[in-house]
């Protein structure tokens, strides 16, 4: 399933909100769980979101 840019922005905004779970996002944006997880995985790999943690934990 293809996700529009508007929905992608909404997913990223919601996932960065404290207390919001992926299940909550599924209900709010009306996109299935698998599609949201695939999108988040792609964003994670594309932006290497683990980079800051690796630097922090080296010292």
C-alpha cells in the first residue's frame, strides 16, 4: 500500500509524541499496521536514527 506524504508526516508526528503507540497510529490514520511498520523501518534505515545512541554509548 502506498502512503501519501501527508499521511507520512502525520505518522512521524504521532510516533514522536510521548504515549502514542503504533496501534494508536493505526486507528488515527486508518492505515494497516504492516504498512506503518514498513514505513517506519524505511525511515529508520534511511536516516540512521540509531547513530546518536551509538556515539553516546562509546564513551
